[in-house]
C-alpha cells in the first residue's frame, strides 16, 4: 500500500495551489486537482498514481485514512 506524503498548502493563487512537502520541496498544481477547497496552512496528503492506476491510488489513500481513524480510536 502506498503511503501518502504529508504536505501543507503554502499558497493559493487564483487557479493554482502551491504545496509544500515535509522536506521543504514545493510544487504547484491546478486548484481543480484538489478535493475540497484548498486554503493556505491546511494540511493535505499527496499520493502519486501512474496513469491507469488512479483507482488503486484512491483506494490506497482511503485505506490509509481508515487505518489512521481506527488507530486513533485505540490510542
């Protein structure tokens, strides 16, 4: 299972969003590529999916979130 990268929305500039990874690297994506409404300072998760395997990427992300939720109930 792919582990999503933790990142933060650094800036939102019109139709583009700058994302900053934990290691300091930044990259820009179209705002339309974000699920939900991106706002500066929000924590996000990033997962890379090879063309044709987007559904597997979404499943992996959903499983990761479910595992975090279940783990937090047992903490």
